[in-house]
């Protein structure tokens, strides 16, 4: 019997297990998935915990609930991949494979920034993030009693999980403080190393106008070097300083430690990955899905879904003696909650800007691309049900892995 080994049972790894089990004969192919954690986290939900919309319980379910029949789930931590020998070593043992799928995501690494070495999710602290479940809960406790001062959201460095989430956070903070009657006493500033509020010009233009209306200051080209928690300021590579009373940060993000130590990585723990086939660059018989890749698109759940569709088809092609197709185009679809039960929706890829139109059905929708609407917001909130019940179980959805240009229009950036 031949073996497929999947490292990581987050969104990408779980979808791969479900889809491959449907595609491959159980008598010919065994599938094993390895992960150190028994609980599956709905990571898009972490954004909503600080504002009291979701609780920690809303964002967690046992991983075994989503591991399909006929797939072996091993609770263990990967420590090394010997790609030449096709062998994965873990804390408790080792596993050989015919094909390997790396889906171990990324993690926050506060120790990468001077002044954040001792960070921990503590409600009493003035430095926070929400990119872990514990930190999101701590920030919820902090925001309840934050009534006055300067709230700074800082993108510590790129890449990080879901590039639109920082924008969502400051927009939701504006809403949250407004409905609690303290917005006039709180300054909100968005501090980023990028040249604007977002990396795509059309989207950046639209979101910049929204930020201005919400009286959110945007400070671009700020490359963080240190945080002075005692005196409450950030410092950039050029010596610029931004003061804060409450800092919320993406923190630096890195891939799994074993990736670089196994010779698979780019120096930041992300697997060197072919941008279109999603095969590992250095070794045959290895594919990469989700946040573990170094492909230049969003580290987001939608991307993991689109990538999983491509990888399944390519892996099956290889098994059947065919070459994998360079089919992945960097497709990403992101709802951006803007407060007051409204949201934007952006759909883009490696080469194409977010464009106006309807999604997912051209001309029909029901969601509006680039524009802001209440229906977009409810689409975002409905996604949690879709995630638990359809995506993780490998169900077919009306979402093409490649970006569909039908029904989309090219506006001028000035009038976007």
C-alpha cells in the first residue's frame, strides 16, 4: 500500500485529507495526518472575539470531528523532514511516505522584535494581538475598559495571516467605541510598513477613503524595529516614533521551525513553493497548502481552499503518470468587515486587482465586489457555518480555484 502523509490538520490539511480520501482507493492508498493539537480553531473568528461578537467556544471544535473515515489522525509534533529518504520524524516516532503534503501554517513570533520578547496574552498589558485564541480573549477583556487614549494597530512585518484583518480591526474598533459612547475620546491610528492601507492600489484607494471618513489615521512606510513598552512607543528603522496607550499588533509571523531545519524553507519557515503547481521547489513528491507556502498571495482560508483544489488535482495527475498543471493563479477572496453590519468584498490574484462586479455568480451575486453592503457582512458571518459544515468536510462549492473575470469591470483608481 502506498502512503500519503499530511503535516498539519488546520484548514488546508483537513480539506486535503477529505478531498484525497474521496479521490483515492482506500485499499491502495493510506492517508495519515499529523498534528500536535486535538482542537481545530476557526481562525477567522479570532477577529470577532475582542469585540464580544464571538466567544472562544464559538471558534473551537475537536479535530477528530472533521477527520474523514479512512484517514489516520496522529497527535504528535513534527521535528524533521528527510526529503531524500522520504521520512518524517516526530517527537514520538517516524513515518515514511510516497507523497508528502505540508500544511503546518504559520505562527506569531513576538521574540523577533526588540521589546516584545516577554510578551504574553495578559489583559493588564498595553500590548496585544488577537492572532491566537488566548490573545483574542485577553484583548476582549482589555477593550471592555479602554475608554480614552491612543489605540495603535501596527503591522509588524509582512507577510502575516490574512492581510485584510488589520483593516477590519481598526474599522470594527471605530464601530465598537462609537456604540459604547467613547469614540470621541479615542484616537485610532493604523501603522504599516506598506505604502498604503492595503497592498492592492484599487483596494487601498477604497479603504483609505473609508478610513478617512471614520477618522482613522493611516501611517504608511513604518518599518518597525522596536517597541518600548515602558514608555509606550514604537520605533521605526528611520528613528520615527509613534506613541500609544494601547498597541494591537500582528506580531512577526514565521512558519514551522522544522521547515528551515529540514532544508525546505526560505529562511522564515515558509516552504519554497512553485507559485503555480504548489509543489515544493527543492524536492519531488512534496506539495504545500495554506499558510505554509511562500507564494506571494494572502495567507487566508480562501486561499487554502483554492490551493487544496489545485493540489488534489495535481497529485492525482502525478499518481496517474501525468505532469502537474501550473493552475494556481494566487486567487484570494476576502470579506472586510467595516462596522455597522457592513462589509467589503475583494477578489484578486497574483496579477489582477480587486475589481467591481458580483460574486460568486457573475451579474447575479449575491455579493458586491469592491463595494460595501449589508449583504456582504452577512456573507462574512455565514462563512463560519460554511467553514465547519462544507469546507472542512471537502464538499463541492460554487467557487472556482482560478479567479473568474466574467462580469468584472476595470475602474480608474481615482474613481474606485
